[in-house]
C-alpha cells in the first residue's frame, strides 16, 4: 500500500529547481502540485554545466563546497530518468592569451591545495586538438559534467507526472495557495513578487546554439571554458553541436538577444575553436539569471509553512539536487507534526 501523504505541497515555479523539488518531495510522500507558466525561463536557455571547479575562485569557498556536494548528488539524481542526459564528462579551462595564464594558474593552485582533482596542462591542444594554435595553458577538471538542459527539464516533467505530481497555473499571491500545508517558492526572478524583500535580481545572459553541418569537424567532447579579451565564454557539447555562452549584464527584464552580445560570443567561440566558424548558427536566446548579492542561493524556511528555493544565479542546474534535498529536509518536520 502507498505510504500516507505528509500533506499537500504547492511548488511555485516549473524550472529545474521547482521540478527537482517537486520530484524529491513526491518521492518523500508529499502530495505535490506545481504552479508553472508555459515556458521554462532560464532553465531553457542554460548551458547545463555541472562545474564547481571551473566556476571556482579564491575567496568563494562556500560556493565551491555547495557545488561539490551537489555534483556528488547528481549521480543519484540521474537514476530513474529515462534518457541519456550527460553530454560531457570533463571540463578544460584554458587561458586564451598570456595575460590570463597567471589568473588561471592561481585558481588551479587554489583548488589543488585543497585536494581537488584538477590537473595543469601546458599543452592544452594535446588534450583538445580543436583548440586554436596559440592556446597552450589550462587545467582539466575530470569529475565535472555537463547535461542537456532541455532534456533534463523534459525528463523531470515526465518523472513528476509518473509520481502523481499535478500541474496548475502560475501563482501571483500566496493567498492563492492558502489551503496547502506547505509552499515552496521556486520561481526564480519572480520570487520577490511573492515574498517582498527577497534579495533577487535578474541578470541577463545570451546563449547561442551552433549546429554541426556535414563536412565540418565534430564538436569537442568536453566542456571548454576560457576568458577571451577579458570576457568569459564556454562551449558545451550537445549531440548535434555546441552551446556557446554566456554574456552577463544587468538590463532589467529584457530578454532580446543584442547584436553586440551575439557578436562577442561568436568571436570568442571561434577564437577558442576556429572550426566552429563553419557551423550553423541555429539559435540565439537570452535568459534572466536570478542573482543574489553574495551569489549564494536562498534555500531556507521563511515561515512555518513557506520555504524559498531561489537565487541560484548561474548554477541552477548544478545545485538542483542539493536544493531538492535541502528543501525536503526543511519540509519534513512540518509534515511530521501535522
């Protein structure tokens, strides 16, 4: 016989965070309803990198610890999802010019000093032959992964449906879910509209999809990251090509790809891997990352029945399993008491 329900849970938000929380809560015994829009927001535009090492920077130890814990959880998180979602199993972070070598070495030494598995390379093209000829230095992060963000979202929707999760329209006021035993606010940049004072702001980021064409060199097999002329850029493999990202600037809620942002991403991608110049430019899109002042997510209880799970910035996919685990652990005491 099925276990008795811990109570009714309303999850507000249908991106990777909301869906991950809904799946975990349904497994734990909650009766779950997800309030979502017709679009997946930033989750649909993301690169899908699970990359705590290559995102790391000296002084940001807490972000690194959270990311590493969630990367460990991803291996169990993938169990039961119906498709092969992993598109890369290593990251290569390179210095595109001499000015960046010292900074990159600093990060690699900082990670190595803490016992993390990163490996300095002085012949980066031996690792990734598609790199431009002048790129020599970098480090490998062999435990990092990348996933197909859109396939993950689709798989989570299917997994939630199999667990009996129901779907409902978006919520504009918490009074609309007053009858539920617990509520999770997981709607990204819209979270402050439900709980005023949450320190979350939208940060725009453009992302491109380049599609492989017959006769072109194949896409790289690992994630490639670099700074080119001071701009961060990443290349994430997909079965049919590469995702290129991502710009970052504050522009309100504007989600129209700007010519300058697209131009910079194309220039920087081709500076790293010249062969990409022959690919098809299949898609230009922009998403709004939910950022916090300290770049740490907001995952905690707000009151006796409300938990926030928002503000994940660039790391929504990486931190999804950790967030789901944290939220359900916060909810359980409330459910047990009822």
